[in-house]
C-alpha cells in the first residue's frame, strides 16, 4: 500500500478502479478518517459488486465505528463471494471476513451471557449448616404376624414389618431384631434378645403388626399359634403389652422408648372365645389406652375401642403413613406422629384415627437426623 498521496493520485487517474478505491479506503481507515474510508469502500462495491475486499474493508471500518450489525452483513457478503474476482485481494479479504464473523459471534454470545447473568436473580444465600445430631445407639425389635393358624391369615403384617425393618436399617439403628410369623415361644425369644441389647442402647423401639386384643384392661399381642378358646387364655397364649414395656423399663441407660402398634384389627377370635371375665371390655373393639412411662411413647394405629384397617394395598394405612414420614430428615417425633395421624385419616375417609400417648422429655427428638 502506498502513501495516501500516491493513492489519491491513483484514484484520480482511475476513478472507477475498485482496487485503487479499496487501497485508499484501507489507508483512510488506518489514519482514522472512517467516514472517508466508508465512501471509498462503498464506491468500490458499487463499481464491482463481487469484489470481496471492498466489503471486508467496509466491515472493518463499521466495526471501528461500533456498528457490529452492519459490519456483520458486509463480512457475510465478502465470505459468500468467489475468491477468483480480484484474487490478489479477494482471498485474504475473504479469510479475514470469516475470522471476523467467528469473533463477532463469540462476542455476541458473551454479551447475551452477560445480560442473562445480570438479569438473573442473585443466588439464594447458602443455608446455614445445622449442627450435627448424635442420636446415640438405637436398637429395634420388629414383629410381623400374618400366618395365623386358627383364623384367616392377615395379608399385610409381615410385609409391613419387613418394610419397617428396612426403614430402621436406613435410619442407622445399631441393631434391628426382626421376627416374622412368630409363635408365642418365638415372640418371647425375640423379646429377650432385644432386651439384652437394650442395656447398651440409648433408644429402644418396638414395632408390632398383627392381631391384638384387650382383655380386662390389658392389651395382648397375639402369636400365630394362639387358639384363645376363652378370654383367660390370653395370659398363657399371647404376650402382654406390659411385658414389652417392662423389657424397656429394665434397661440401664435407655433415654427413649417407642412402641408402634399396628395391632387393632378386628379380632376374629371373638366369635369362638368363651367369656369368663364379666368385667372385660368387648374384645372386638381394639386395644385399650395404656399410660406411657416417663421417656416413652406408644403409638396406636387407631383410637382405643376402635379397629384399624389391614389395607387393600401392600401396607396397612398406618404403616404406609409411618413409612412416608419416618425417614424425613429432622422431622421431630411428635410432629411426625401428627402427620401420620392426618395421613391415615385421609386414607381411610376419617374412619381410622391413630393415637399417640407420649411422655417424652422436653427436647427435639428425630428418627432421621440427616
């Protein structure tokens, strides 16, 4: 490229030469005379519409003036032309136009990203990490009786208990003793194994699913081999709720004990049971409320004197609601029981209302701590 004076002379001698006009446009652009450069490039493009160098030069000049949109149009035009027209200038001009198109696309993408970041709401503050909770050593006894020998088997208790056993493992219980379809001997043996573990535990939890009855104000869990020909047979053939409570009361360091009783189903033993205790309540109407000891909770599948549904699905309504909530992190125990109550009532059309009797310490307690 010659000096601007030489280029002026070249254009004077050949005013219709797109090459001379483009060269002078380049010199004017470098000098900073952008408007004059644009006139030369535009004249060159008018004289030779297929001359790529004129469009590239004009695009570079428009970029300097801050008009990226029009510059992009000129670069696209230059990139679309044949490199054979004015080959000496066309080929490098086309390559330069393509590079500028790539650069402009990247810049536009970055502008959109910056605008989106600016328009986006600020990220929410990071939650303050809650202090870790040590629930201590926890042990559970899970009993599920379905295969009753003297009456029609219950479909769900074994499945309910298996699901609760899995839930206790997920909750990090140190020991989970599970026994299914237990005879009286089996149930007592499982209770004794549980009682041995309680001496080293902070929490003791019992879950029972199966038949249960009340006789003379005492609640009994019914093993699968019970016959219960008379109401007094309950003492010999079943296991009293008091027996479970005594097991946990005897533990040396136990801070909390919880009993879940999904055992208020219709008592099918009633029709065959001979009554000898005139003062016993109707055994067909569920379990009686038992006052919990200090530091303990008893959760019944339904209110005293009522019966609970075994459930048409995989689980009873009570156990299903319990499974829905017991794994929720930091769900305080009393609040969890209220939620279970509401869900069971919703599932049963208000026919079944769980009952929670509690004498827990004045502190927040959680099954799931994280």
